C-alpha cells in the first residue's frame, strides 16, 4: 500500500483551502452582520402649544348682538317709558340719529332691492309702535371709533 503524504505543494494547498472553506462555511451565521447603529440623537420635542384661546368676537359681531337685543327690547317693551329708555341707550351705538337703515326686500343674483331708506331713529320708533321685530341685521358698517354708520336689515 502506498502512503500518501501531503508533501506536494499542490495537494497540500488544495487540502488547506478545502479545510478553510469548510470551516468558514460552517461558522457563518444565518443572520447578517448588522453594524452597530449610532445612538440616535435625542430630538427635543417642542413644548406643546397651549390650546388656542377661543377667538374673540369682532367689534361688528358684538355690535350686532347688542343691537339685536335692543331691537327685541324695544319691540317687547311693556311700557312706553321703558321703550324710550331702550331707544336712548341704543342711539348711543350710532354715529348720529340719522344713520341710514336699509331693509332688503328682495335679492337676486347679488342685486339687492331695498325698501324705502329710513334712519335709525325712525326705525326704532317703528319697532316701538308696531311691537314686532320682523328683521335681523345682515350687514353693519362701523367707523373708526366703533360707532355704527350704516345698517342693513333683512326679513326673518
């Protein structure tokens, strides 16, 4: 029998390569090597914004609310004296007693038809006499000092 020895360089190098290949294949993990990710930089979360405050009503909205209550008070006044007192209070909101009051009777395609123009003083006296408030404020114009300069009404 012939002994084989690994003295030949080609045989020896093939055997070593086979051994190394098997060793590397057997030791390989099934999972991929994941490089250590750098620690994420802590992100500063902005402070939660305070809840927005409810929007304050505009000067026009406040004036409309007050005028609607004055109109109702004049129309529903139990005595002539209380109606006159309410009219006097309401007149303080207008630039003058001849402030125009326009009553829309019809609107089509953006074109408005108005009843005969009147003044705020006449309109408040009309409410006092008829004891009916059939209109609501649809538009209001104010000057720089917060006084009403024009009023547009519509039927309810």
